[in-house]
């Protein structure tokens, strides 16, 4: 009977490790979202500079990007 209980002991070590990994994953996902938004604004700036969009479209798209973030 004792060996059955000890065989599952590794689960108690695995649970905290999974929780820590989940916290790090969620924290990294939050930082990545900020980088994507920042990159989207950079691309928007570049499109305006190349003349692909006018200032009205630029301001509208920029407002949407910053509002949803």
C-alpha cells in the first residue's frame, strides 16, 4: 500500500511547476501584445510617409489601434 502512494508523489511536484509556467506564459503573452500594437503603429506611420494613406485615414486607424489596446 505504501508504494502506491509514493508512486503518485511526483504529481505534487509537477503542479507548482505547471502553475509557475502558466504565470510566465501569460506574462509573456501580455508583453507580446504591446509589441504587436507598437509594430502596427510603426507600419501605419510608414504607410502615411509613403503616401499610401491620407491623414484622415491615418488618424482613424491610429485611433482604432490605440482605443482597442
